[in-house]
C-alpha cells in the first residue's frame, strides 16, 4: 500500500506540474540554453528589447555573498556578449519583492567583477520576475523598471533593468502566449513549439518521467524533513508552555516566568487566564 501511494504521488506530480512551479521550471531549463532563450526572447520581443542569443544557462545558481553566505537564483542566462539575465518564477505575493530584485541584481554584479577589473567591465544585467499575479493591476503584459535622474527623468544608464511579467495576462501576443504556456499542465495546451516539445519530453516519455519522479522524491523528502522540524518546534513550544503553567501554579511572578521561559508577557498572561478559567 505504501509503494502504491508513492507511485500515485509521483504520477500526480507529473500530471499537474507547470512551468510556474519552481521544481519543474528548474528541470525544464537546466540543461539546454535554447529553451530559456525562447522564454527571454518572447518577453523581449513584446517589450521592444533587442533579442539575445543565450550562450549558457545555470539553474538554481548559487552566489557567494559578502557575508560568505550562499544565495540561490532560479536561473541565470549568459548571452553571447556576456550580459546576464536572471529569471525567477514567483507565485506568492511578497512585500519585499522590489528589494529582492535589487538584491539579485547586486549578486550578479559582485560575482562577475574580479579584483582589479575596471567597473566598465560590469555586464548589463536583467532581473526578470515571472509572477503569478498582476503586480500593478493595470492589465499590462509586464512592468519595466530602469533607473533615471529625478530632475528630468533621463536614463541613469548603469546597465541594470528590472522586468515584472504579469502572470494573469493572456493577450494574443508573445507574453500572453508565454503566460498561457507557463500555466498549462499539459503540452497539448501550449502554444510555443519549443516549450511544448520540452514539456512533452518530461510528461510523455519514459526517460522524462523518470527524471520527474526523481524531482518529486526530493521534494517529498524535503517536505518530510520540514514536517519533522515543525513537529519538534511545536513539541518544544508545548513543553515551554507547560513549564510556564507549572511555575504559575506554584505562585511564581509573571516577570519571573517571562524571564525564565522566554515567552512574552502576553503569552504568560494567556496561560494564567487559562488556569483561572473554570474547567
């Protein structure tokens, strides 16, 4: 029964995976530059940005920060001119989105200029977020950001650009078709021939399905580990609450309970009220 459950879970993952999902996005774009190039150029085509030839692609690219911490970006493409294009898929709405985009831009800069190199050698960078919603609710295909002088709004040409793609957009144009494809669960629903070919490989061939099963197994393992950690945290919290309850029963002051348990005064007061409530 356990084995059947695992197989069923893997089949469900294969059936419902979309390019908007981090794990499937990584799988589809990690090995061949032509697929991410197709995505980038559909976006650039509609926005009037010169099309690019992608030379290499790294998915789940890890960058070393100044604090020697690893930061992971969904995908970073390098074009034939050495310019860098970071593409992220994001489903959840987060207030820190703009600062995250700024951080990604800075990571590409700090990891692509060696000691002694002139700042003129910094590549142009694009940070593209494909969102699962309409960021500014203006029903536009995408929202572009470039730095500018406040006085006359002329370009501050530092080589950086930010693009936030509207995942809700479904116009009959390059970005509309691309967003259709990013949300499609089946290749037969897709419009871009190259992306359709890629999704067909993973969903409809034995070799591709084996790769997807491996990804699903990693996700399941990660979720189990997260569940265990959450369970331990919940158990620890319950234990601390029990200690606080016993201290209050023996007449310890609220301040002492707060100091010794690390709970907030409000939490301790709530425990005290629960003790005073009739059973």
